[in-house]
């Protein structure tokens, strides 16, 4: 996993552990979705951070995973009872530079 359960819990303001298994499943789903969006594996964009020497996925892709997982957590049903709208410069803005054209 490129993001942690705690990352997603902070994203959705959750402070309990009852949904941890569900959130872990959402992270796996979100990672697959972002990889599908960019038409390549996420491992192609793992970078070593200069300060810590730690290997991490590129920050925009990590945040894209958080957005997808949070959206899936907050919207568990296939229909919405309120009008949904895209937020400019979010998911597509983050992943567009990483898209591999086939």
C-alpha cells in the first residue's frame, strides 16, 4: 500500500478503528483505480525522498489515492441524493502528468 489506513482516516476525519478493514480494502481499490487512470503500474513512480531516504510514491499520485479512497468511503452507494459536482484541479489534475499513452 502506498498510503496508510491512518492517511485515509485523517482525510475523512475518522478517529475510530471499526472501519479499518473496510478502509484497507478501499486503499487497494483506489490504488488500482489510479493505476488504471494512468495506464501503468504505480511502482513506475516510486521516488526516494532526499531528506529521509525513504521510497515513496510521487506525492500527487499518493494524494490521488487518498481522494479516491475518501470518495469511496464517503459515498458508499451508487446513487447520490444531492447534486454531485467535480471539484476543479483535483483528481484529474493530479494524475494527468503521469498518464502513459498507449
